């Protein structure tokens, strides 16, 4: 009998998650089935019941339920607790445990690019849920981190769990020197608004590297002009792999992850 897993969210549209997870099932001969479940705001409890009864063995969570799910969980991992968001849940004997695998997916990008983070000035643009996982990762790597947002007052309230985070406006960003990494966690540049970029060409020269969590298009306008750059596809694949490691209680090698990533890249970008 196949174990059942799903991605839950309010509107899922076209998601690559089933393709990635089914590829993992096939590669490791796992008896698993992965589906998409669109959940209206007042129906999240129905999914929780399916987890408790083990009708579902595990779920991934996307907008807008990454914080809503927490109150139904029996246990939350350390990184998910500080991030304040859960995107992966496992049901172990009806006990629900939450994790944040976006954290690990982003860390895979840092590792791939061989970026120095410790004691360097890193900038995270956008104050949504994905920014929280990025900040936590860079914090754990010892970076001097700055959240760049239009509403600094609101961000100071929402991000108060991060003790060493500098919160600045886009205007203040211009006056800081010795910039290391900048990460776009905003929807600016996502298809169809592909001409949007949070930086102009001259500003990009001040940074050692740029990462965009967007992966469609493959190279956003924001990424054009950096010495070192990467889009968000590896994070998408990485968070899925980490979720499977949690669900299947097994590790996957770097070679396995790289092969899955290359296959997904070829599938999405058709090259």
C-alpha cells in the first residue's frame, strides 16, 4: 500500500512539487503517492484529521497556512519555531511534528555557490514567509544580516524573534558599504512581470553575489549583472528532498540531489 503525501495551500495553480516528489519515489523505489490539496481557510482541520488518522503520512504547506498549521502540531523543530513557519509535517503514530525545509533548501544554494557568510553584510529584501527561512539560515551561518523592506515599523513587530537582525528601508540600503550577498524574497520579477527588478545595474556592482528565490523565468532581470548568481530552483528541489528525508527517515546523497535537480531543471527550462 502506498503512503500518501500532499501539498496543501489555498490556491496551488501549477505546482512542480508532485513531479519532484514522484521522481524521488521512483528513484528510491518508495511506495508513495503525492497530490495537491487546495484548502479553503476554514477547512485546514480536515487535513489535520487525515494526518492524525494517518490517512496522510505527511504534508507540505504553502501560502497561506505555514503559520496556521502550527497550533495543530504536537511538536515543532527548533529552526521552524524560530522561523515562525512550518512547511513540512510528518505524522508518526498520529503525533504531528512540523519542520521548515525551506531553511535547508536555501542553505543548499549557499553551499553550491561557496559563499562566505560569516561576519559579512547580507541583505534580505521582502518581509514575507520565505524571508524568515533565509534570515534564519544566514543567522546560523554567522552573517551580519539586514532585512530591507518598505514598511520597517511593521517588520520590527513581525520579525522581533530575530535578535540580531537589522531592519532598514530601501533608501537606507544605498548608504551601506562592504555589501556581500543580496537575496530577493519579493515577487518582483516573477512571470509575467519579468521587467521588474529591486536593483538597477549600477547597484548590483556593490555586491559579491545575488540570489533570487524566483525560478520562473530562469534568469530574472534582478539576477542580470551579478558576478555570482543563482535562482530559487535549487531551493525548491532542496526543500522537497529534505521533506522526503524526514518522511522516509533516510538520507539522500549530494549526487542524488544533484541528479534530481538537473532533471527538474531540464524539465522546466526545456534545455
